[in-house]
């Protein structure tokens, strides 16, 4: 049994979907502290040929609040963000296939940050033909949720019966393979392989939101990209 565990991210880059596609169970943290400077409610896209940020504004709250305790601000102008994607990608080759999906994602009517992002993940899974039934919400798993970092991950692996744990390559400084091996879990780090595709006439900008890949590539091509990674 292979599992991965991630925070909920809004329309994240290809590596997130490679990880989701590669495992048998994909745990999404809902009961984890929201990180202001992370990528939970924002990402990058092309705007007028240049890299730009898009984001979901959220209401102010105590810094200790979990993701599922955060709410989306009434200042969130969904139509404005929809129009930004419209203007940014209207000339892309797969705009008319993908834009209705992105419009549906942004228009979703739920002001709970976690539920809003979870919906977006499941919608994109459907388009990419990734089985969304493999998604498990962390708070639904019976473990001691006061555990932190590596200990929490190991507890989740054991409760789900996993003997393999995949983590993004950025986690090499966080987790120790020997510690996992001592708990009968094989730890591997997933590294997305670099690749390029035509972004109209612009110089290629890598690692943007999955929206950019979907707008400029056929579904078949995107599905091939899901397998362009190495395990270390």
C-alpha cells in the first residue's frame, strides 16, 4: 500500500497531481494549521505572458486555526478571477475544453476554505481521470492527531496499512529514511522531471498551476506528464 500526505492546495502545480496519481491512498490534511506564506490558497499563472499570482482571500483569524477552520472572505470576487483566467488563456489551444472546468471550480459556493479547495481537487481529478475515491481526509483517520511531523506521518501510514510513503522532494530535510525503515515503511521522495510545452509565443515559464498545463496540452499529453517523475 502506497500513500502520500499533503496539505490542500488550490490548483497546484503538476507535482501535486503526480503524487496523487502515483499512490493508492492520498491523505489531505484538514486538521493542520494554516500557513499564511504557503501555497494553500494561491498559485501562479501566466498573465500577459508573465508569471503572476492568483489567490483566494480569507478572513482574518487566530494564527493557530486549522485549514478547515478558515473561511473565505466576502471580498473574494469570483467573477474577477474567472475573467482573469479568461483573458490570460483565451488564445490557448485547449481553452474551450478547460475554461468551463476552471469556471466551475472558482464558482463553487462554499465559504469554508478546506471544502472549497477539496472540491477543486476532486474536479481536476475528474478531468485528469485520477480516481478521487483514493482521497482520505486526515481528521477521519483514527490516530493521535496531537502528533507532529514525522511521528504523525508514521501513525497515518500504520493506520492505513501502508508500507510505502511517497513525499515531494522538498521533504528530504524533514524526514529520515532510516526512521521510516525502522517502522517498516519505505520512504521515497518524488521529483517531478522538468519538461517544456508551448505557451503561445512566450518564453517558457515552468512549474505554474496545473491550469496552465491543461490550457496548453491535450488531456492525453497531460496524462503522460503525470508519469514524468523519478523516485529517490
